[in-house]
């Protein structure tokens, strides 16, 4: 499964922060049902904030990239 969402760029200006990118999210999930009791899933989510980029104060990257591995057993 692959999901994609684009949230656009905000006109909001907060203090010195100004949106520089379109915010988006990409999710990828691989599912495998071994039998009626076992289910496995590997999941990755990549997210980029609209405030990503050089914002000053040492805050450059506004990204998330995380993985999950899930095993489910039904009894």
C-alpha cells in the first residue's frame, strides 16, 4: 500500500518562521498474512513540514522518517 498527501504551503508567518516548502507525506506499508492467525506489517512514513529549510537558529531540517515492524497473532 502507498499513500500520498500534499498539504500545500501556508501563508502563516509566525515570528521569523515562514513556509518555504509544500508540506507532504508518503506512507508505504507492506502487509503479509501468513495464515489466519499471523499477520505481519512493515511500515514507513516520510513527512516534510512546510517550514523545512534554513530557518535560522540552527533549525534546518523539518522532516520525519520512521519505520515500524508489527507482528500480530490472533488466538
